[in-house]
């Protein structure tokens, strides 16, 4: 479905991505992880067309989309959830769900369902304007509901856990699993949360702007965390997060 060929990207004379090669197959949930500053979010933005690579090629469904705009990529079936969701003054939650679904006649029950999946009461939120009156966590959940309604061929989430509470995070895991089962499209998640890594089909490890490793979840988890002792076995003076990626 998606193939990145020798993607390079730099900014302010700093090489952020260095000859990145990556293939993501149909109907896969892929988590891209790695240290802060390794280029994960930049890679996600390049796939969506928010940033343009200095060199390389992006192929989606057999078509070269390297020079296509964000709008053109969205029409082809690529969706993107920002780390910091965008506010839409003058539009209601229902408006955005209808736009995402590509229909002005989406059933109220369907809109309610996608809001319920992200832990929002439809009666309270459906007609609310998506503006400064909503918290970051509320905006994050609304954005995820929009993407669930869109049912894209490829959906990209840039650190979806950022800025949300523990309950929302727990619910988020269920939302991703449901999207994976129902939509039958591929999902790419930028994250270093272990619980999100644990629901992936495949994990991609990026370090210093390069794909260091890519493989099935079980294989990758054992390699990423093979130097980490289980927390219950740590000595009192050791930290539970010591050695994690």
C-alpha cells in the first residue's frame, strides 16, 4: 500500500531523515517508535504531505504521490491526526464528522457511535462548536472520532496519547483496535507508549533519522526491551523506565 524510497529531509542544515526506506502493507497496524528527535513525526508529516522530502519517492496504492498536495492525498484515502489538534471556529462536531464521512446525511446514530467510541456523550458534544471552549483532550478525541468516521485507507496518528488523561488513553487503545477491525485500512501510529506498541502488527524503530529495525511486534518488542528488567525484579534503587527506548 505505502512505500517510502530513500526519503531524505533536512532543516536548518540538520539532516533529520536519512535515506528512509519503509513499506507498509494493507490492513496493518504499524507503530513507529524511537527516541525523541529521531524523526518520527517528521516522517508522518512527509507521508501526509505537510512536509516535502528533499529527495526520495513516496508511492501509495501504486501511484507516485511525492509531489501531490495534502488535499490530493486526503482524496486518495490518507487521513492524519495532529499531535496538537486544530480548532475550527464556526463548525460543530457534527459538521466535522459529516465532512470526514463524506456525507451531509450521516445518520445521527452513526455520529453518536463514533463519539461514544472515544468517550464523548453525543448529546453534549454533537452540536458544540469546535473552538477555544474545548480542552486539548476533548479536541483530541473529536479528531479521532472524525478519522474513525472517514474510514481512510491509511490513517496516521502523531503521538495520539499526548495531552489526554489516563481514562481517555485506556479508551484510545480500544478505539484503535476497533478501527483496525472495522475499517480494514492500515493505521500508522507515532508513539513510544508500550501499551500502544503491544497492539501493533508491526513496529518500526527509527533512530538518528534512519529505520534501524522493522518487523513483527513480538520480534521487535523482544529486541527493543531486551535490556530492560521487569519492574517487579528491579532493585529498590533502580528506576522502572531505565533503559527503555
